[in-house]
């Protein structure tokens, strides 16, 4: 085997290992994002119903931006959405 061919095989094997590792991390990130999005949507619905029952007019809608925020930032994103909503009431 020539030196150049051997180096190409080693480089190809390294790239394959890195690709498999990045796919695994990417799938884990996508699953984590999906779980946070669903949980954030549920929490927004629960908080909206509680605020409506208490007569407080500070509700957050369930749209793409709010779900993206809760999916990216988690429960702190939900808190941020309600803080922005409360700020607009002032």
C-alpha cells in the first residue's frame, strides 16, 4: 500500500467517526428541543388558564415564535414570554 493511499484511508476513517458522532449529537439535540417545545406549550396552556381564572389579562399565545422560544430556552423562555407580556401591560 502506498503512503498516500494509507493516509487517505486513515483520514476517511477519522471523518466517518466524526460524522457518526455529530449525527448522534444532532439527534440528541433535536429530541431535547422537541421535548422542551412540547413541555413549554403545555406550561403556557396551564399558565394561561390559571391567569384567565384569576382575572389577570397577561396571556401568551401559542404560536411559532413562542414555541420556538420555549424550545430553545426551556422554562426560562416561557418566563421570558410572560415577562414581555406583562411589560406590554404597563
